[in-house]
């Protein structure tokens, strides 16, 4: 690793917020991934801006990480800078019926803050294990709800370090996509607009959705949630099951027996195992049903 670059980051953030050769299996819900050259934990927009400047000057590629719950990192890791916006960037404030939160706030924490303030509309997101930033980029959704329906505005930083606030109607939110994703913006903060509700009803909805997740999803194993996007007119999990792939395994990676839409890490799975399994699944589903499965999971590093 380059000592001059390490010094730049240490001077900017302090050594406790800079990690070198950081194993990415510690930062992904798949528990998979080799080392990242530089792993940074900024806590202000100013720090983020300066990191982007250093990356530009030193010609270093960078990647914004939330909770790594939709991510497969290569076994060789990532040659570049990981900028994680997580606990270090996760303040939550209730403002009337709105909630303002930093990109690193977990959706579960925001759902809990909404419940405590008797605000309804965010119950759907309580069980999605991502950060607000990741959820905005992906337009995360579940059980009939999606980020699109609750976002009021999003504050982003461009690659050039310019900060701007975009109102919801200009965010071009679609199925697992958004303007933020297309333009490669970095999400700093967002405001969620909810409605006054009844705390007991909110609790009951959240309990019901948690029970649904626990009974249907293989939460006892590391995974990245739904591996493939929902192809129009079909369900990925059902196609995979109908192709006879329930429990299909490559190395330590397996098509979950509980929910075929999930690829799970049965223990010591490598990124190569997951990737190989995904290719086999795509081929078999294409062959049998003529349907193309597109990955929902993001890939980082060399594959
Ligand atoms: C058990 C399980 C269940 C799941 N259930 C659901 C579900 O019901 N619905 C659903 O939609 N998803 C679900 N997911 C997938 C995942 O939780 C979501 O996609 C989530 O929004 C990803 O957030 P993250 O912070 O983990 O993002 P990461 O995985 O860290 O990153 C995902 C993408 O977002 C980008 N990103 C992250 N933060 C920022 C930021 N601040 N600015 C710019 N870009 C950023 C990354 O660069 C990357 O491209 C599930 C995952 C698991 C493991």
C-alpha cells in the first residue's frame, strides 16, 4: 500500500477512521469478500468531499458502501477506496411528520424512530437490513411499500463534490433503480415523509411483517437477500424452484431450500462459488423457461 496515500487519509480522518487491507467479509451480509486497499469511515460531508478530491488527485477508484447487504465482493477484494457511510454517518431526527436521517442510518433504526414518534408509512422497511443510502439508490421495497412512496427529498454529492438537494418527484425512482444510481451520486441524507398514526397499529404491522420474513426467508444464513430481480410476469424464486434447483450447491454457496430466490452462504462460500452458482441458475432458467434472470446483487471487484 502507498504510504503517502495512507498519510493523506490519516491526516484527514484520524487513524481510527482509516483501515488498510480491510477484509470485506466483515462488511457484507454474505460474509464474503477479500481485502479492500483503503477502508474509510468519514463522518461529515466535508470529509467525504476531501476523500473524493484525494481519490481524483491520486487516480484511485472508490466505492460507496452502506451495510453491504446487497453486495458480492470478489475473493481478491477491491483495489481502491471504500467509503463506508454507516454508523459513522447515521443521525436520525424527527421533524413533525418527517424524519431526516443520514445516509448511514439503518432502515430498522428509522422504522423504530417512526414507531416511537407514532408515524406510519415506514413499517415495510423495518426488516430490510440496509442503510438509508443503499435503500435510496436501490429504491428498496417490500410488502407493497417502496422508498419511492415515502421520500420527500434526498441530499446528494456529485463526483465533483457539489452538494444538492433533489425533491422526490425528480428522483426517477423505478424498480430497484433511481436517478441517484444512474448518475452515480453519493447519498448524504434524506427526508422521509410519513403520516401520524396509532402506535399500537404500527407495532402490529411491524410484528406481522417480521413474522412473515422469519417464516419465509433463510435469515439464519448469511446472504444478500433476493439474488435476482423479479423478471416481468414471473417470480425469480418460483422459476428457480421449478427448474429443479432448490438446494443446488456450488462449493459453500447454495440455493436456499427455504426460499429459492435467496443464495445463501452455507459456511466458507467464496465469491467464486456464489458467482458460479448464479451463472448455473441463470443458464438453467433460460434453457427451461426462456426467461433471463438479472442479478439484483451488486458485484464489486474482479470477477
Ligand atoms: C436478509 C435480507 C433481506 C433483504 N430484503 C430486502 C427487501 O425486502 N427489499 C429490498 O429492496 N432489499 C432487500 N434486501 C437487499 C438490501 O438490504 C437492500 O438492497 C438495501 O437497500 C441495501 O442497502 P445497503 O446499505 O446494505 O447497501 P450496500 O449493499 O452497501 O450497497 C448497495 C448499493 O448501494 C450503493 N450505496 C450504498 N450506500 C450509498 C450511499 N450513501 N450513496 C450512494 N450509493 C450508496 C452501493 O454503492 C451499492 O451500489 C435484503 C437483503 C438481505 C440480506
